C-alpha cells in the first residue's frame, strides 16, 4: 500500500489499496502482450531497428511512398489540414493541455508532483527527441534527400532535422503524460481512462496521418517519433512510480521512529 508522506499528500487513487495493488500486479504480469510491447526495452529495440532501417534499407520505401498528397489530391482542404489538424500535436496545443491538467491537480492536492511530471515531459521532449534530431541530422522531404547525417540545423535549418518526427513524439509523450496524471491523481473510472487513452491514440494517429498527407515527413520519421515518444513516456511513468515507492518506504520508516 502506498502511504502518504508527511510533507505531501498522496494521490487520490493511492488511497484505495485494493485498486493500486490490482493495477501494480496487472502492470507486472509477464504474460500481458501489450505490457511487453510497450515496455522500455521493447520500445528501445524498436527505435533502434527503425533508425537502422531509415539509414539505408528503408530509404527507397521512404522516397517511393512520399508525396505532397494534400496539395495534389485535396488542395482545397490543405489550409484546414495544415492550420487546424496539424497543430493538435504541436506545442501550441498540447503544452497548454498538459499544464492545465498539472496545475489543476497540483492546486487541488497541494503538491508540486504533477507539475514536476509536466516539466520532466517537456525536458524529455527537448532533451530526448530534440537531441536525436540534431545528432541524426536527417533532411526533410523538401530536400529530396532521405539520408541520415546529410542535414543538420547549421546547413538546412529546421528542414535538416526530420528524424524522428516531433509531432508524432509529442502526441504520445505530452498527451500521454496528461492522461497518466489524471489516472494517478484522480478517481477516474476505468472507462474514463480507457477513453482518454484512446484519445491519445487518435491524436497520435492524426499527427502521423496529417504529417504524411502534407508531405512533411518520411514514413520512418513518423514511426520513429511514435516509438521515441512512447519510450520517453514509459521512462517518465516508471521514474514517477519509483519516486512514490521511495516516499512510501520513507514514510513507513518515519512512522516507526
């Protein structure tokens, strides 16, 4: 059972020992296929594989599958797709959503932990996704060059750091963090949480479909963005859970002193 530390209130869900125990056991079930597929090692392996494929074997597929489909197929809808659907996974939309959730929960429970999670998610995005973009230096499709290390901020600006897709990563990482905070700090029902997780999936699907349809990314950029976003989210969630377990142990020790 997660115990409340004297200096900070425990999340509402942590007060229900049976639900927390059930969730913890369920998360550790080795026979859970979804749990294995979304584990940090599995996501890391997937990201490495996609990166290696993008570096050579998959380049022809990326180039053959690319096109400015919105411009050629539905030119009348391009402004709506570009200015309404695409920004949903961008910082201008997802960051305010995450901050609204984190600030509300922090104020309600009188603790900084939701805001800490939000800050860590942003740091993970810029320090993780941003670093990969700069190091791998893959040109965007506008350059007609899909080779890794041929781009870079210095030579091509933002068009030189295409892999992995930032929008795809944000859709999973930033919105996923907001949903995790809701599940951790509220008594939201299982149905509500399932709906919110499906919402994150739809946002991620929108980010991938829109970026591809507009022709702004190679396919492997988008797959890589989903994988790195999922990996960073998994690491963030595990770090937060370990923090609660550590605080619980300290609380137990303090109660017996």
